[in-house]
């Protein structure tokens, strides 16, 4: 089905049975009007392993169930992908059992196909820089925490119990601190100054053996 054009073409390396093309606005909108529930509109992408319309042949681990592909024309064609978001089967499926993962991919400069950058597995693990995250958050590579007008901080603890919160990050003097409680009103527990001096705001306890290379 062609809308606004009489000639179909491949876009993002994918052939589409429905295609809209225009020199102005293109798009599609779904609106649900309902006061009896909280549900909205849906876009559903699905796959089967069947060979006929209406088949329910079970899919397999690793099958891609659909994709949102973003592409741009490169002066030659419209097949160069910039990014895609895709759900895949992530485990062995069965009756009323469909484990899935969600993959986010972007294209590097000089390339035409997107590569995986982040993945959410069926178990809820989030991987950045890895396709097989082994933890709730698994980052392979360097990360940075900061802001233009404040400090970059990591918080550990319960947000509902501020006395049990710990913050780790840089301080305004160019050093490194561990705070207990809220930032600004919390208590500094350990400080590493910009010149490397370490200060504890409490008892300094060492268990086991160690060695020193300077003054204590």
C-alpha cells in the first residue's frame, strides 16, 4: 500500500508492505477515548515461526519479534540505519511463557548499520557496553557522574531513611568524600583531599595485616 507515492523503495534495509512518502508531514496517530479504564493506544509487533497466515508456530530463543528502525538518506539510498530498538526472545519460550529482552542500538561514525549499545534482559539486568549483563546494572567501560553546577555523586541506601544513606563523590575543594545522610546537611565520614591526604571523621580501624609507605 503506497500513500503519497507510486514507487516503493527499501528504507533502513527493510522492505515495507505499507509506505507513506510526502514532501510535508508524514506520520500516524492512535488515540483512545475511554473513561472506564487507564489503558491507552497500542502498537503491537509480533512474530511466529509459521509459514502461513494465522500460524501459531512457536518462536525460538534469539528470534527478533519486531523493531523500530530509524534511517536517513545518504545521497544514494535510504538504507543507512542510524539506530534501532528491538525486542528479542531471551530464553526458551513455551505456552503462555515468552521471555524477552530489549536492545538499543546506534550507528557509529563511518558505519551504516547500528550496533548494540544497551540491553535489558528478561531477568531485568541492564547492560551498557555489554550484550550479556550479569548484574542489575552492568557497565563495561568508563562512566561519569556530574553536572555543570554541582557535584557528581553516587547514593547508596534507602531514600525513605536519610540517616542510612551514603553518598560518594567529589567535593567543592577538589577532593573526594563519603557522606552520611543528605548532601548539604549530612555528615562527612571520610575525605581524600586534592593533594592525597586522607581524613576520617571517626575511629580508624584496621583489621588484619597491612603496610605503609608514608607517615600516619
